[in-house]
């Protein structure tokens, strides 16, 4: 039977309020100035779903949004990009998460999450739609809604029963703190886990990508990809180990590089590529993403990525 979707991205959808060039010197008793302030849609599931569409995948998002203006903004941006929004869960009881982000002149960021980011829309209750897809991306494990063992169990067991490929991206925890030990019986249900270097260090307690990956595998994960930012990526799992150097680009903003990487990896696996070819493609998607400001700006199409890989 032909599936309705290639990919469902499950997880965080939000609005980023981005403040650049914040001047900590007050101009009045309670007034401060910044160079700019803008709103951007974001969240891992949103970035991954948008990248999935651009790479040619039939992509849906399963996320929670409030019945508010921020929720409309996210839903609208997803629709305009071509993401199927019919699975979005909207609630008048929860505001759409809004992250406050301070970006310094050197590009480094401080982001502030709040209680709205703990919004658990219980994706396991919508497991009925999983059978319509070939793959799930969890964006992200260890953050709401995947900071609750019962939710993680519900989603992973339903995905396993229906034979979906499962890729779990990760984040550092913000409100609820789970570790690999808490998920020991569930980690074997994940096909690929894709922490960045900080996340891999945090959850494994190790310092090198090889050692970090080993800890994840020892906890039952089948395959680990450590995203290494400007250093490329490292894979370890059923295919042995693969280290890829970074693609050569001029990076201006790394926001969403990991999300574009994960979508690229899923895209190529779903097209039947092996692990190494999918990793090369993902490594290029992450690199391309960094060449423009914003998580959903630089990546345009699969052809673009293939041309870029040829030029490397
Ligand atoms: N400066 C860079 N040069 C080349 N490739 C890069 C660069 N930065 C990121 N990448 C590519 O993007 C991938 C993901 O980047 P990174 O490790 O920053 O993920 P991340 O921290 O999960 O990102 P985010 O959470 O912001 O989406 C890297 O593994 C690499 O392939
Ligand atoms: Mg990330």
C-alpha cells in the first residue's frame, strides 16, 4: 500500500523572538535598547519538516500549538512551505511556546525558554496516523513532549509496531531531566539518535565522539550520529564507524544546521541510500544551512545539495 507521507516530524514548534545587539546599559529606569528585534518560526520539528519538503519528501508535522497569534504564524509558515499541517494539535489552554533569544555580535546565542515549552500535546495519542508514514523524526528527545518516559514509550512502541524508521534528534534538557539510563528499555526502538557534540557529551559523560557513541550503543541504541558542527560528523553503529570532515563553506549562522542535517539524512535513507551516502548528504545539508541567516533559508532542494556535493 502506498503511504500518504514519507515523513512525520513530531515535536517542538514555536516562535523565536530574536533580539540582536542588546545594549545592557539602560536608557531609562527600566528601558533598554537593542539593534533589532524580530519574530521567526522555529522548533526542531518545524525546521525538520520544512527541510523535508524542500528535499522532496511528503512531510507532515505532528506538533502542539496554542489557539493564538503565535500558533497561527507557525501554522501559516508551515503551510506556505508545503508541510501537511492536518495533524497539528491546537489547544486554547496552552500558549504556543515563544523563545526569547539574544544574539551577540559574534553570533553566539543565549536562549530563554519558559513554562510554555513544557506543553505536552501527547503525541502518543495520535499514534493512529503513524501507519500513514514511512519514517518519524523525533524533534527532540529529552525536551517536551519527549521529556516524559510514557510519551516516549507510546510513540516509539507505536512506530515499532508499524515498522517505521525512527530517527531521534536530541536537545539538552530544560525543565525535566531524563538521562540515557531512564530510557534503557526504549533506546533499542530508535534506529538513529543524532546528538550534537554538547548533547552527546552531556548524556554520555565522555569527551571524544568515539567514546560518546560507545556509551549510547552500550545503552541499546542501534546507530549514533554525533553532529560535530564545524568539524563534520561521526557515525557509529551497525555499519561500523564513519567520520566525515566538514564541507567547506562560509558559515554565517548555524541555527537549524542540525535540523537540516537530520532531514537530509532521513531523505536519503528513504530513497534507499546506504548509511555513508546518507551521511554525506546530511553533512552537506547542515553545511548549506549555515550559509544564510535562519534555519529555513539556505537549503532549497535536493538538486542543490547534489550540485553542492559535486563542487566539494
Ligand atoms: N561551520 C560549519 N561548516 C561545515 N558544516 C557545518 C558547520 N556547522 C554545522 N555544520 C554541519 O551541520 C551539522 C549539524 O550542525 P551542529 O553540530 O551545529 O548541529 P546542532 O547543534 O544540532 O544544530 P541546531 O540544533 O542548531 O539545529 C554538522 O554535523 C555539520 O555537518
Ligand atoms: Mg540540534
